[in-house]
C-alpha cells in the first residue's frame, strides 16, 4: 500500500522542513527579541519602528512575503544570499522570509512576558545605576523568557507548519513533495495522511516538551 513512497525522498523533504524550522526559529528569536526591546525602549523612533513593523508584518500573508523574497530580492535586485545554485538561493530566501514574518509574533510573545515583570524591579535596577540595556539584559529579559516559553512554543509550532509556504518558491520540503505525489499518484487520502502524520511527529513532541519546560521554569509570583 505504501510502495509508491519509495519513489519519493519523503525523509529528505521532512529533513528540509526541519532545517527551515530550526534556522528560522533561531533567526526570528534574535530579531524578535530586538523588536521587543525596541517596543519597550525609551527611544520614540525605535519604539515607533518596532510597533509599525509588528502591526504591518502580522497583517501581511506569509505567501506574499515569501514570494517577495524570491521575485523582489532575487529576480529583481539579484540578491543571492551568498549562494550560487538555484535550490540553495531559494532555501535561504525562504528562511529570510520566515524570519521576517515569525519575528513579529516572537516579539509579541516576549512583550507579554516583559509585561509580567514587576515594574518595581526595573525601577530598583535603574536606581542602582544600571542603564536601560543592562536592566533589559540582566533583569527583565531573563524573567520574560521564562514567562514566555509556552507562547513561544506555540509560535514554533506555527512556524513548523508555515514552512509549507516555502514550496511556493520551489523549496523541496514536505509540501512540495506532497504536490508531486498528488500529481503522479491516485491515493490522495493516503498521501495526505502520510504528510499530516509527519507534521504531527514534528509538532506534537515540541508542544509537549516545551509545555513541560514552561511549567518548570515559570516565575513564581
């Protein structure tokens, strides 16, 4: 019944999905943290930029962002992301698009965590002479990350599923392989079931593990 799967590199496709997820997660965590710092910072210009970025990017479909990285950055501006072959260029552009999109949600998850930190702690840190960046880095963000583990886990799960949009620019991940199988095979329900099972295997343990971690590291108030 599953003999037709031998004709497709399904494991390789899901490995590409994992790579997209991990690289995009790291990048979006870094950029999202910077955006969260801007949104709670004392500089009006940076605060306005962070607010505008989050509100604009969250309301743009991910497909539009991914297509922009390919059609706009690569084909129009000839940006290759340091790669030479077509597949690597599209992979890196997909990672960039996922980072730009997901960072907006990471920012909001972290900002909600920052809001759980008592204001008195930041005021006490400033009273002993710490700068804003030191207060954020040493006092606020460590507690904010602990409070944001579960929301960030939800963002990570959504990111894993969002990697399927990379198929729009030819990245050989799970959704693109599913499209090829549907075009060449008649067992549509079986194909959909196999791909769905693969994503459950990727996302369910992530949610359970990070949910458990979130309970363990949560700040006791």
